[in-house]
């Protein structure tokens, strides 16, 4: 691990100022992904601003009947919150489908959004990787790509966003609130928060350097059956091959987002308009632009079947 | 959580290292100038480990795991993968289990840490330790301290109503069942494969306390 200086910030704007100003400065919250990457020298910050004292750890009601989740709320606390379990069950389901109990206790809401891909070529410094070293190429393309992306990928990168929580946030139409060093705040819809790779896979999100996530907000609860189905190589503590977050209403209409397939939670609202067409047609529309590799083409079939299974389960639960 | 490492002190750390942060006392300046200019940044860190206050001055890179093992010589906590994948380094911090390899000691200034050494002693085993012995919940023993710290915390998490992946109804309290405990222990890997005996040990303790 490269040497770094470390401080704890007391104020969000001050924290943002330091990270915006100093080359090599980064925020650290739970640190479960950042430290992993620092040990491999994939991340090499020269200064860490620990944000744990910023008091962004409350879950409050919003004026319009939703919830504001502080950036530092741990994954465990968010999943266990009674309001979340009752009104946003897909979010609890997604969180507890990810990582381990130890990691969920330490990982934060904002950090979960910012976790980096688990592409094995990104993690191996001996391999070419445009995400780790822009311009060096992509060893995953033509390599072992079974776990990797099938849609939203590019000729520069076929990595996926690995998380579960954000997939649920996508069907809930959550927003990400941020603050910059100059005090300017903005609200980013979760749909726009993660990027598709294009020519710049080194940039995972639309955040600017020094822009600090302060909260994630949920709109009013969406009624219906909330489900999160994660298909993986072992039944616990593994990343998704394919996951589906779903909120299915009584009339059969639903919201569906997919994890494990793309650089971001993958949702195509237009495909949700006519549920009577059935899962095959819905999946075909959602994955119309897919560009799978030979190794991961199975994900398209798996996604369709997982969607079908989730819709069936929702029907049974609603009956 | 902590009684702060003052953010204003950071400026000195890049050039000065440990002595600057310790400062305050007269003579600190002399110690500062005697340091090598390129010495890596250090910080004073206070942890409460197994009930005892421990004051350390550590390279900022020191993980909580390395602070416990290499600096406090509490070698019960094990380093397996050092990447949060195996759970051998599990300790309990402020009442919650975490992977001590994936966190910096500096992030835990002021925190209360319980390691396997703090759960029980050879003369007075924690009930979970005794149950692991009784049920043969290990072979080589390397993952065992992490398994036991995790197991103790898992029972607390179930009692606190923390939901899990296998829970059918999120609004009901999870049960102290074998399948709940197995799901919640998935972050602790045992290459000897003592899982079924670990589950038996946990079931015994869970049954005792229900």
C-alpha cells in the first residue's frame, strides 16, 4: 500500500473542499472496497479524508412522504430499518443478498453506490485494463468473461457494476444528493448516477472530484410486491450473474431492473408498459442492444428466465 | 464515534510524520526535525481492546488487524486472505462484527474492540468457545477465532431482528434456526469444512439462550 496522510473531516463542505483541491485525495467511509483496492495498489490515494464524523447517519422522513437516507447509514442499518422493510422491501432484499454480515456492518450507503467493478482483469495489475489504466486496452474482451457485462458495455470495457443495493434503488426511482467544496448541492436521479463506459471506463459515475454524497432519497413508497432475485454461483456471499429487482403491482404492471449485466443497474422503462406481453417480450426489449461475449451469452437467457420466475412469484404472492 | 483526530493537524502529517501529531509537548519540534523527511505518515491512535485502553502510534496504512496482531501482539485474530473474503480476521467493534483486515486502525480511534482473547480465556471459556470444543467445530483451527467472534455476533444480530437473505417475511423477527445461522455465517470460510459442527455449536448456544 502506498503511504498516505489521513484526517477526519468535521463538515461535509470542508471534506469536499479538501478532496477537490488536493490531487490524490479521496474520501473514505466504510473503506471495505477502497482498502481492498489500495492493498493491490489499484487505488493509490496520497491523502484520505475520513468522513465518518460528518453525522450523515440518520434515516429521516421527507416532506413528500419518502425517506432520506444519510450517506453514512450502514448497509445493515438500512436493511433493518422498519420503514424500509415495510415500505421498500426490495431495498432490504437487495442489501441482504449482497456481501457478508461483516461487510454490511461496515459498508455505507454512499460507499455501496461507489464500489468498483469486480472484473478479474481490473483486479489484476498485470493485465491490460482501460478502467485501471486508461489506454492500456481490455484483457477481458477475448478473455474469461463469464461474469462480465452483456449490455451498456463498449469496445473499451465490458465490466459490470457489481452491487445489489443500487439495482433496488433503480426500481424505486431513488436520487443521490451531493455537495461540492463551494457549497453547491445537486440531486442526481439514480438512473443518471452510474455511467455507461463508452471511451472512458475509468469514470464509474457522474460525480466530480471532491463531490461528496450526503444522502440517498426515496420517493413515496411504491405499492405492490417487492422482490429481489439474485442468481449466483453459490447461494450466499457471491456476486450476481444476474439479479432482478422488481416491484409488481396488482394489475400486473411492474418495474424491473437488472444487476450483474451492465455498467449500471439496467432498467428500460419503455419495456414495462405492456406487461401482458409476458417476460420473454419484456426481456427481449430490455436487452435489445445486448452485445454478449461467447462466455456470457447465457446471461440473456438467464435474465429472461429470472424475470419470468420473479413475475410468477409476484403473481402467487398477490393472489 | 470517536473523539476526533483534529482535522487541522493533518497539514503537519505530510511532512512531519508521527511527532507532529503527538506534538503539544515542548521539544516536539526537535523531534520533528530529526525525522527523515520521507518517513511515512504516522498517527497517534487510542483503542479500547478487550476492556483495556491501548495507546499506539501507527503508520496510517496499518489495518486494524495488523494493529491487533503486530503492535498489540494479540495474535488470536488471524490474517487469512487480507481482502475481506474469508472472515478469519473477524472482530467485534462497538458491538458489531467486522473484517478487521478491511479497515484502518486510524478509523477506529476511540472505538471498543473485542477480539477472541477478550471473549474468554483458557481457564474461563466463553460459552461459544466451549461449544466449539464440544462439537469439534474446527480441524486446523485457523479460521476458528473469526468463526467464534462471528458466531457470537450472529446470535446478537438475530435477537436484534436484523433481517437476512433467507427470511421469508421481513416484518417478522428472524428465528434462531439452523438455516438463519448458516446464511449469516457465509462470510466465514473454513477450508477444513467444519461447517456442520460449527452450526451444531451455534445451535447449542442459541438453544441455551432462547
